[in-house]
C-alpha cells in the first residue's frame, strides 16, 4: 500500500510539474493564477498522501492550512485586477 | 475486510490521480482561458475528492477521517468561489452591472 | 545519498539563484522576491541540519527548526516593510527604480517624500 | 534507488525548477506566481524533512499571506515594468554575479555534504527538559521556553516592521485608515466567501494554535490563519481596516510582547532569571503568553498586509 501511494504521489507531482508549464506560457495572468490554483489543490493531495506514506498524522493540519490559504493569492489577484477598473475606488 | 478496504483505497486514489491527469492535460491543451478553467475545476473537486475518499479508510481514527473530509470540503468551497472570481476576471464582465449578481435577485 | 542531502543541495542551489537575482535584476520587487528565495534556500540547509539531528524519538532537532520558524517570521516582516517602502517610492516618484540618475520621471526629487 | 528517494529527487528538481523560473521570468507578475507555487511546494519538502511545524509556517506564509503581499505589489507596480527593465546591468556585472552566486552555492553544498557525522544535536537535551514545561511539542518548548528570548524579540521585530510601514504615511494621513477602502458587490461571490470562510477559518486558526502545545502548530501558525481571515473580510469590503490611531487596536498590538516581557521580568522575582518560569506554573504561563501572542500576531500581520495609512480618519 505504501509503495502504491508513493507511486501515486510521484504521479501527482509530475502533474504539478506539467501544470508549471502553464505558468511559464501564460498567456494571460488569469491562466497563471489558474495554474497556481491547480498546483495548490495538487499540493494538498500530495501532502495528504505524503502524510499517510510517512505516517505523520499532523500533515493533515498542513493540508488544512493550505486549503484555507491557497486561495488567497487568487483573491488578491482578483482584487488588484479590479483596483484598476473604472468602477473601483481608485487606489494608486 | 482489510483487503476490501484496500481495494476501495486503490480504486479511489487511482481515479483521483486520473482526474489530476485530466485537469492538467486540459489546462495545457484547451484553447482559451475559460475552457481551461473548466478543466481545472474537475481536478480541484474530483481529483482531490477521490484521493481524500481513498485515504479516509486508511486514516485509522474517526477524528483523522473527519479532518480529511474537512480538508476536501474547504478546498471545494474556496476553490469553487475562486474559480468564479477568476472566470469573471478573465471574461471581463466585472464592469457589467447586469452580470454582477450571481445570487438570487434581491 | 540520504533524503536530507538531496534537499540540502537543493537549498544550496536555491540560495545561489536567489543571490544572482538579488544582484542582477534591476527591478526592486524582483530583488525582494530573490531575497526571499535566498533566505528560503538557507532555511532549507537549516532543515537538513535539523533532520540529521533526529534523536530521542524526535524526527529532527527542534532547535534549528525553531530557528527557521523565527527566521521565516523575521524575513516576512522585512519583506512587508520593503514592499511598503517600494509602494511609497512609487507613489511619490511615479516610478520604481533604484537608479539615482533616473530617466526623466515625474517629480524625481525624493526629498519631498 | 528506492521509490521514496526517487520521489525526493523529483520533488527537489521541481522546486529547483520553480525557483529558476522565479528568477528568470521576464514579467514580475509571472515571477511572483512562480514564487507562490514555490511556497506551496516547499511545504512538501518540510514535511519530508519531518519538520511539520515549519511546514505549517511555510504553507501559511509562503503559500498564503506572502502571495497576497507580493501579488498586490506586482499588480500596482506593473506600469513601471518597462522603464526599469531597460536598466539591465552590463554583461560583466551579470557574469560576475553568476560566478559569485555559483561560488556561494558550491560552498553551501560542500558544507551540506561535509556535515559532521554523527550529527550534533540538541534533541536529547530538549527531550530531557520537556517535563519542565509540560508541553509535548518540542518546537513549542524551544520557542516558548528554551529560546524564549528569540521569540519575544521576533514579536518586537514584527511590531517594528509595522511601525516602519505606518511611518511611510504622509503626515496629514497619520493615524488614518491603512490601504484603500475596499468595495465589493455585497451580493457577489467575494462577499459571500468572506462571510462563509472566516467562521471556519477562525475555528481552524484556534485549533492550530491550541494543538501546538502537544502537536505541530502554535501561536504564529494560528495567528497567521486568523490574520488571513481578517484580511479576507477587509478585502471584501465587509469591514474597514481600523484607524491606526485607535487605542484598542494598539492595546491588542502590544499585548503579546507586553505580557511576554512582564512574565519575563517576573521571572526575576518568582523564578531564578529573566524569562524563567516556575515549573509548577510553566504550562499555564506559556499558554497565557501564547493566547496574547496569537491575537497580536493576527492583528500585526493583517495590518502589515493592509499597508501604510492612505486615508485620513473618517474618510
């Protein structure tokens, strides 16, 4: 079972590495944010698997933190995108 | 019993890995931002969900299993909302007042 | 080669990359990001030292781990302050350059900041 | 080569790749997205190094708040991108920088390879003295008892950084509200998320803080999560950032280091030295300090991210 999970973990890691290509290529900022979002979710899955493989139960807490906070970068992106829009309250 | 549980784990995690594959391929191959977002949300919800489903029987305790489910629920909630926001940002509808409410009309 | 060594070498390489970016990139925000990379590479080396010190039933030596946590917090404070300084510089001068003979920007006199 | 060590090499390679991208990317925004991803992946490395406490910090700061800070700055500074890009240093400088960096990296790598064997460790000492505090998490023990001075000064550094950020406000706006007033559609997705997520996040934050006494977690990790939730509420326009001249706010800001310092000074009277806890009360004292610090950290981090005051009071 451990071997199986480690293999899947490697597979998900490979998927994350492929997702990086989208950060490289863009073209729009939204595409890059989406790739970061995918890597966040994949990272959570990888953490959960890693925690089971290495028998460190506290890893779930790290995954919980990531699940809460991984979206914050995207929220900041959306907010700042809006700050430049005409209906914003004009910061900068 | 234990074998049956292990089979459930293997099937669910393999299916989850498949959705991560699908999501990544979609993110790389689909032609424009919104279709790529469509691919991404599948990996978000189903990929992580199936991996969690596979890990729950291995958690060993009720508390551990519930925490795993919490992780998924949180990722589901936050991921779905953020995808919405990114989609609106990408499609440039933010300035259009008619498109701004996604809840029921007041 | 143990797991710890792999990550130690990775940390050394990241620190090198960060140092390069800190020196070679003219954009201040990129310098801040590079500085963070440099720091996290050093932290990774600390993590390896901690991991190798596993004893008494602990997975690692808790003292370097605690030092890394303190380091991350201090690095984050420094980053926040640097970003705030940069944004203020941009607000006052309309540009974000560290070049003192800046190309004719708007209001290049930093004295009125 | 076992599956596990192949995995470690793959993880290291991916992290190195992202780090390279962060340095090499042409656009700052793309580089910052790379840096956020780097923070996420680093959490995996810390778990692999059996440092779950550090992994929690990295997930909260590297993947969460740090991303907000840098992405926000990148978006605001986008217009300056082209002029500064023309100031590229000469080839000589770049080659010199590359050589210097390579030398530093090689020296670090040699240091890693030549680390003494058996490794020196303070783990047995930490384990032997764990009974003095009654806490089960060795990292919390080190942070709150064995090296408590570091932790106290770290909180002071956080406060100093915040004072530094505030002092960047123009004179007439001193004491006003930090950052722009965020407005969002009150029926929109962001406002909905900002109403739904914080209750859950506050529970998780308190849990991470509380579990830190015996398991990985602690005041800083919990406080970061709380700060993120506060920030979400501010960004969705549901609550405004408080005036920095507010007395209540300032009491919260100094509560953590203040109580820490008071307990430390009391150590002269009831213990034997500065920051010496009497063994019988060590655990409640540490928990009391940590409660105050969690609140202080949440407030300080939230305000650090909100930025310098940009609006005068009442605006």
